C-alpha cells in the first residue's frame, strides 16, 4: 500500500471524526499524521509496527491504526464511523470549499444527505439560509459539483443548451465564409430533447466537402480533429464531446434523419421509405407512407404506428401554457415575494394565473407554513387578487406526504386551498412496495389535486425511489389526480417514458416549474420539451387550461 493511499485514509478518518464532533486533539493528531505519511521519503509499508510508532509525529495509537490498515485493508474505527454516516455525506467530503463543519450543517440543519440534493439546494438558493454560508460559497459549491458531473461524461440537457445554441450560431456564420449554400442543424440526443446528453452531433451540408476539410482549422471556437469514421470531433471547454458530420446537399436530409432518431426508428422508417435521395425529412416519411414525426418522438416506440395511421398527437407548445402552478415564495424557501412572483407571471410572461405552493409545515428545513401562516398567506393572496384582477393567484400548497402516506395538514386546513400538490421530501429509501403504497394513499386523499415529482429523482445524482408506475398512474386515473411534470431540469419527473401510459388512462399532466425565484419560470420550456417527448397535447395539460377552465376544474374537485 502506497503512502498516498494510507494518507488519504487517515485524512478521511480525521474528517469523519470532525464531522461527528469527536475529541479535537485526536482529530488534529490524525490529520497531522496524514500530512506526515504523505511526505515521507520512504514506503511506510516496509516498516514494522514498532518502527512506525517511532516516526516523528505518529506515535503508538496512530501506528496501530496504520498497521491495521496495512494488514487488513481497513481501520476498524473508521468503519464504525462510516456505518453511522450516509454514503452521500462521505462523498461530500471530496467537494472543495466545504469542510466537515459545513457538511454537518448541511446534513443536520438542512436535511441534505447527498451531492445531488446539495446541487438542487444550491439551485433553489437554500444553502444561503444556513449558518456560515453566503451567496459566494453557494455559487462555488455549485460550480464544483457541475465539474464533478462533467467529469463523468454526462450532462443535463439544460447544461448543454446554451453551448449548443451559441456554437450553432458560430458555425453557421463560419460556414457562410466557405459556402453560400451550406446548411447546418443539430441532430442526435439534443434534437430529440433527451434529458441526459453524452455528445452533440451537428450535420452540415456543403457543396464541396473538401473545402470544409481544408479550412476547418480556421474555425477558432473549437479545435476539430478529423476522425477515421469520417466526421470531425472536438471537446467543449467543460468536457462535452462535439461531432461535426458533413455531407453533400443531396444527402443532407437523410444524413440528418439517420443521426437524429434512435436506431429502431431509423431502421424501421427506411425499410419502408428506401434510401432516397430525399430533399427533406418530410419527404422521407411521405415515401414511407407516414406523417412527419417530430424529432423528439423518434425513439422507436408507438410513434411509427401512429404516423402510419395518421394519428400522431398534436404536441403541446410553450404558447399553449396559460398559467404556472407549483411555485414558491419568501413565505417558505423562495427568493422573491409572492407579489413579485405573481406580477412577473402577469406582466413578463403574459399568463392568466399563478399557483402558489409554498412548503407545508413538515418541511421545517424550507420554512414550511404552519396553520397560522397559511391563514396569513391567504389574506395576502386575497388582497393581491383584488389588486391584480383579472389575473388570479390560486391558493395552493406543496403538502408533504408523510411516511404512512397521509398529508401533513388536517382536512379542515386542506379544504381551504384551491389545490394541493402532494409530494415526498423525506425517507426516500423505501422499497418499491412501501413507496408505492405510500403514494397511492396520498393519491386517494380527497384533497390531493396534483402528485408532485412522483419519484423524487435528481438526474445524474440521485435515482428516484422505486415505484410501481402502473399502479401509481392507475390510482391517479381512478381518483382524478393530476401528475406533475416537474420542469426543473434536474428532475423532469414524471419520466417521459410514462407519459403515454398516463395519457391513455385519461390522466391529466401539469407542467410545473417548481420555481423558487422569478428566473425559475424559464424552466417551463424544459417541461414542454419533455412533455412533447412523451406525446403530451395541450388538451391533456392542466396549466394549458384557461383561467375560466381551471377555476371550474378546481371547483369541481372540492
């Protein structure tokens, strides 16, 4: 075992001891020993236990720990502390900029137990609420976590979006310097609105591909390299792989088609359409006897049969949204006031209504509303509704689903809300049967209007708790409960793969930004993307209802 490995183990032990508030002298002794071992000019594994104890700065107690590590591969004391520490908390110790004391506050005061939850909290501006944290520290932690995500080679759609649009614009301008007839579009996962992106594919159509090969070095934004497969490849500054495929104009449409849909979709359509050439993608589908299929649907599922039967859904657009439900304000853990959030929706977004859903009383970490504060908030809403009419603020709440599936207010409180979003925020480690039963009981509560972020997942950082999707969706259908598409790009939950089943069962979906600040409303376009990917139409989306329609809907649920 190398010195650095031993030093890392000792360093982790000292951090864990500090995390659990053990004796400060012992913590300092182990930390100093870690530094000492790392700097030794010889292999400590070549020494006996007695010889290790004689090394300056170690001593018998530390030597015993090192000897145990050398002989068994573990330090019993560290294993005992690890057993009492969530795995995600241990992982946080690797984040530059936060030490054990701050991690203890994150864990114990904010109830955050892994890096995914920490990243989500940074994006919600929740970290600055904790003692010893400021806006600068929060931003630094967020950037470090994003770097760790990038190192894994996978990116959220939202992380790639600005890069793709900027790069596409730069490439189009550059292509005009070498060809007046050049075409360029993005393909692949990004064009299909996949929630996780591993590479970006651009497709270029150019009269003389040799010109591109000869002049690609003059494109300054990225350094492209010609690959044996016949495309150029580069890497963005934060590690996202960029591929530039190129072809002649007559092969442009079929190349774009091939590089957009998944393999099953592409193979099935081309078996019917032939190999072309085709002037457009629309011509490919026409030759196959199908309606044109939007890129986001090209996943090799039911879309092919629906296109052949001329029964494709009319996919929802952002303009179809008439209001925003599930939002937070300074009444709980939001950044902006209730009035600021509502006025932004009215004046900047041109929406007809706004649903406030601050956290409920069980969410103590998020300044959840007790019964008295619910009453006070409702007084403010009523005053604002007079001031902002005909725009309307609906009285909502994000009520925590407790371990047994009950909501955390009594019925006499729940009935005062216009609508209730029921969500799980605690005990995410239930097995599938218990987690499913928990959700179903909440769904069966007569006051539950919307099931919020059904699995609690945080993409690239935390799997959702396991549920039986079929049973949960069936329960929503039976009880007239709407299912949320949480538009936060870290969630996008309900997963688009289950939208079609929900829609077939007659379940309404709702594109909810879960906004904690005015800027959070922009996340609704991610919800629209993933809704389209799941086949969502405006008529099946709750917040595509007009003010009159949704008012009647909420009233009918009373």
